[in-house]
C-alpha cells in the first residue's frame, strides 16, 4: 500500500491490516537493544505492538564533531556549483547553505541532534534552486534529527517524515 506520512511517522493501510510506524525510540524489554521506531500492527481488529528498524547503536558525540560536506538535502543532491558544508564543534554549529552562512548552537543526546536557534547572513541567492536548497537545509536543521552513520562513514541526519541530510566527511577523513 501507499505510505501516509504523518507528523510522527508512517502509516500503511489495507482492508485487513494497518501498520503504524512512529519515530520514537523503543526498547524490546528482553535483549537490552534500543530501536528507532515503535510499531503497531492491527490485523482483523487484533492489535500487536513492538519495536522496529535496525537496532540503534549509540553514536558517540565524537562521530558528529568535525567539518562535513552536505551531499543531499531531503533526498536531492546539492545544487551544482554550490559548496554546502556544516561544522559541529564543542556545542556550536556553523556552515554554508551554498549562498549564506549560518551559525548557532547544537545539542547531541541519545543519538538525536538538535540545533538552534540559527543565525544566517542575508545575501541574495541568485538562483531559485539555491533559495530552495537553503530553505530546505535550514528547515531540516530546525528539527530534532536522528543521527546514524552508514558503511561509507557518512552521517545520515533523519527528520520526521523521512527527510534526511547526508553528510560526507570533509577531506575524506574517517
């Protein structure tokens, strides 16, 4: 079935089966593992609850600290010819949207990153794609993001509704 994106997760519905995935940490109570999602499945009116997604591994803060090149914003590659970057350092975040610079504070706790409030410069971005890129980047950074690292050493910052930022280490570090 087609996905229904809700404010807290996704919903899948058929005549007999409903699956509701909420993006809230969940412990299965038996294996001491924590998962990124709570899941409710209803089949013919009978409800089951549990955890879903890959078992969450606690990401140490040192993984986040450093300078990162933004590769994708909400599933779209950055606008060609723009340099989009983010630096996390000692509770401060700064970077460039491809047009304007930004800075502010960030917190990182239990695999979740929160920034803000962010200050930005106010240069006029000449291309409409640059404006959309900046708007999407700042909007995503304004949400509480779950942090994971993929096999290639890239950070994946995921917000509600599955919108992500993919960050590559600057200068090929890690």
